[in-house]
C-alpha cells in the first residue's frame, strides 16, 4: 500500500485505473486500514 501511495501522491508513474481497481479489489483490507490510520492521525492533529 505504501508503494501505491507513493505513485498516487508523488505521481512517480501514470496511474492506470485498471491497476487501481485491481489493487482495491485485491487489497481492500489494507486500503481501509490505511484510511483509518490517516483519519486517526488527522483527529489527533
């Protein structure tokens, strides 16, 4: 998930929607955990 974030946030590569969909379908748990961690971090400031 970290490598995926690097691609999206830093635009290291072109983002292919088919690859994004595949990652979401295959690793949805990882994505949800990442979102929860970001939300918690934002709440703490």
